[in-house]
């Protein structure tokens, strides 16, 4: 939704005129339709057969920052093995759940997919542990926020043409990411809401799966959670004895139960919005999400994960190690800014240099950050 701007010139006379040879998905009135397409910061000719959000999706998938998600940790570093999720596989699971929600609720699935692929692209190395270090480093310069950094990556850092910087994503995408960076008011559209919902459904389920597989969680302690106990009661007896099968059934049932609840609850909400436009549902504060009962169980699961997984001694030790390593690397760059790329044009010591250092490190993968630490701090 972009009420303050004129629509893209091609979209003024409706979906058919807007699309030309481009196919827009058939969606409900309250979804982002062709007429809601807000154009790009830099005008570009329309593509012959991909709609603007499909082009956004492809630009995100083909950019370097997206590929680097394969070596950025979600919760567990590479030292824990190779079963657990990375930031990339988490992203793909979010997209999978969000597309299901979007399709069933007749939202714009192309926009949902692009938003899901983008949603974690601004994460620095070592996840939230790394983010906290960067935030403290930039305390006097506005702090660090991975959602805001995502905007910097796609608007400034990534280069795909000599004519302008950035990926030139649609304003619809940028508006959603801007909202994610500030989280004030309501999301600019329902597509943005289902991506946020899918994010938490995905990470709760896969963090549980990873922690059980790693032996960080005790199955019997988990059974104290009603949401898990209910699922466990319905498990076939044979699978209850086999811990791996039991874990997999638990995780997929957990996702299925929450997605089904979100769909049923959202359908009730949307039944009062027949014929409404995207702008009307946003201005009316329509919120898609889980039922009250399911939300309570989800919150309980999140508290359990916080206490038993994110604060597990092994996870805390890995977090502390990553944080001390990143702090040392920040200091090394500050003491020796000539080590920055394009060092001939780096700013003088002060806030601008700190921002440049933080941006450089935030774009690194976990492994590259470790190698830089070896090179600049340990001098090996
Ligand atoms: Mg996420």
C-alpha cells in the first residue's frame, strides 16, 4: 500500500492494463493487487512475463547477501554439527509456511515469497549474539538493527547495474521492510503479517527439533508443555519409542497445528472484510494470527525454549565466544582502518568510521568473520 504516492503509471487503469503481458496472481480484494503496485525508486521497463514481485524475488535470490545466509547461524554455530538450521534454511522454512498461509488466505503469494526471502537478509554473523555486539559498538551512532541493515544492503550495498546502487526492489517490499525495522503501527499489508507469523512458527518448531536432536532438551521436560503433551498423546505407540521418528512427528504436527489454527482464525477475521481493499484492511487495523488459545500455548513454548535452549550452557558458551571474537575484530578494524576494503576512502576515526566498520562486519559470514579474526587479531 502506498497511499501517499501516485501508483506506478502502468497500474492506474487496473490489473489488466497494469500487467500487459505480465500475469498477476488471482487474489482477494484485501490482498496487494496489481493496482496497489507502487513502482520502484528508479523507473525500469516492465518485464515481458514476470510481475514486479516475481522480479523482486529473483533479485533477492540472486544477490550475494542472500547466498551468505548459508553460513550465518540461526541459533547454533557450526561447532554443533551439520543437522541444525542455518539462517538460509530457516529462511526457506519461513517462505514455505508463509506461502501456504498466503495461498490459502488468497493473498499475493508472489509478494509473500519475496518478503519471506528478504526477511532475515540483514542478519550479521552469529545471529542475535553478533547483533548485540554491533548494537553496543554503535551505541552513540544510532545502534544496529538487522532489519534496518537489510534495507541498507538492498538499497545501497548490492550492485546489479551501473545506473544506480541497490537492487531497486519495489516500494511495496521496501515499505514492509521499513515497517519491520521500526515495528510501529500496523504492517503495510496482510502479506507482511503472514511472513512475520510464519517466521515465529518456523523458528519455534525448528529450534525445538534442533535442540532435541542435539540432546540439549529432555523429552520428559518437554511433555510438561500442553501443546507438546497433546501431540504426544496422539503419537503412534511405535514412534513414541523411537526418538528420531517421535521428534519428527512432533515438529511437523506442531507446524501443521499452528498453520491450521492461523488459517481458521484468519478466515474468521477476514470474513468481516469481504470486498475491502488492501488499504481498508490496513487502516482498520485488521490483524491475522493465531487464535487466543493457540497464542497462549505458543507463548508458553517460547518461554520454555528461551529458558531451556537459548539459555542452555552450551549455547551461552558459544554465544559468549562469538561475542568476544566479534568485539576483538571491531577493535582491530578501529585501530587499523586500512584493513577495510576501499581503505583509501574510509572515513576518519569517529562515528562514520564505526558505522563503516560495523557494516563491513555485518555483511560477513560466520566463517569469514572467524578467518578475519585469525588474520587481524590472532595474526595467524
Ligand atoms: Mg527469521
